[in-house]
């Protein structure tokens, strides 16, 4: 916090509700993460989050009208990772009726010093460099996730600033934190997310009148209750895929970020951890879903997104009570053409590397397979 103050010259972090999750996160890092560098990437990420909190507080003092921005969320993709959610997100965000955050603006949501209003090019260029640095540090990542500074992105990067986020236990070996954050009340975090969306919309007047579509597996893995409380108008889009394909793939992604930065990380224990996190999240979702009104959730299978992406996108929009016109169809067709999977390297991984077996995964997720089938 002192470093963030020195870097910005600011001292007011605003409401100090975030101190409990910050202290918990730092405590779990110190006890479990085994970081090889005390001032490495995760620590810089925490400092950057604190820096943005200081700047946000000052921005709202200077421009309180930002809080008058009207934010309407049409839908939120809440499925597990690796379930076709990124493709579906890009499809929906391409619609002229909808909008989503871009990677560059979730990473740098606030104007840089001296930035001309309406010209975020300096932030975009900076974000492109950050992406290149990430791919250099994590060379396997491009085959796993289609990261692009100029594409739409998960709002998880904004939620990271609340210190209640699945990013932290994905990029570090801190299982205690993962289980802890999943049990917390996330309402304050989502209220802050709404403020960040207001900040982004205030910088992009073209967004006014459009509805937002959001997406991150974090909603399922921790924040679902807070999401529904803060964005009650949103339709939930639940994406589905065989856990035998999802689980090892996600473990591989986490390994790419963690293995070279931790002395405590072990591949062979990663599978058990994420099995528990996924099972807990799916059971929590089923319990919450049982109390939601009909039509609040739409289910979309991974195979449909792959085989008929336009149909999947149209079905999701219709579930959000949005009429699909020629402009929407044309935009989604262009999105499909621009996001062909064969343009990226093939993702290679195995379940066994993470202490998993097909039989074990089937047994652990039998409840989920039965619920999807029904």
C-alpha cells in the first residue's frame, strides 16, 4: 500500500472494505505460494490493483457524474473454464446491441497521465506490450487461451482489484485462498465491478444505449450470489462441456503460469485441488439455480458452440430478450471467421500429469453429468 501511494502521490483508497480480502490474500501467499521472487509478477499485480484503487477514488472525486452512468447487463456467461465460453463471449459482444470490456481497458481502465480524452492509443499500445511480455514469460499460454489486447476480455481483471478473485489461485499455489474466497460474500466486489463498468462507459459514449455482456468462470467459482444481487436483470448463460476435457485443460493453463514461479507447486496435486473447486462451484450453482425463476438460465453445450456458433449466439441473445437482426447475424459471422481455432497452436496436455484419471473424473462429476442429462 505504501508503494502504491508513492507511485501515485495519492493516499485515499476509498472504502476500506477491501482490507480483509487483501490481508487474507497476502497471508495465504506468505504461507503457501512459495514464490521464487519476493517482488515478482504476483506482487506487482497486487501493487497495480492498489494503484488503481487510489486512482479510482480520486477520479470519482473529480468526476462524480461517472456514477450516473446507466449500466444494464443483458447476460453473463457463468460456465466452467474451457467450455467454449470465450468464443460465445466474443460472438455476443460482436452484436451492435451489446458491449463488453476489452482486454486493454480492463488492464488499464483509467486514462494515463497526459492522455488526450477519447484517444486511448497509449493504453492500447501498453497493453499490447504486456501481452507480448506474458507470452514470453508463459510461452504455452497462446495455445491455451486466445489472449489479445484488442479483443473483449473477462471482467475478472477488474474484480482482481477487489482481491476476491479466482485469478489469484490460478496464477499461484494458494489453495487455502481459493477455498476461502469461494465462501465469502462477494456483493461488495460486484458493486465495485459496476462502478468500473461506469468508468469504462463514461470514456466510451458509444456504449450508452447498449447492454453489457459479461463472462468469467469466477462467477461460478466464487461470486455467483454477489453477481445475482448486483445484476438481477442479467440472464445467466451456463456453458457445458465434459469435465474430463475441461479439468486437465484448466490445470495445464494454471501450470503454465505457476510452475516457474513457485517452489511449492506440484503438478500431481493440481488436479485434486481444481476438482474440489469445480465440484463446489457446480453444486453451489445448482442450489442457487433451484431458486431462480424459469428462463433465468440458458444452457449451451460446448459442441453446439463449436459446430453451430451462430446458432448458439442467436439462442443466447433470444434468451436475453434481444431480437436478432441482420446486423447481429453479420457481426457474428465475421466474428466466427476471425476466431478460427486452427489459427492458434494446438493445446497439449494430459490428465495423468495432474494426478487425474478418466475414471476418477467421471466419479467426481457424476452428479453434474446427471443434472445436465436431465
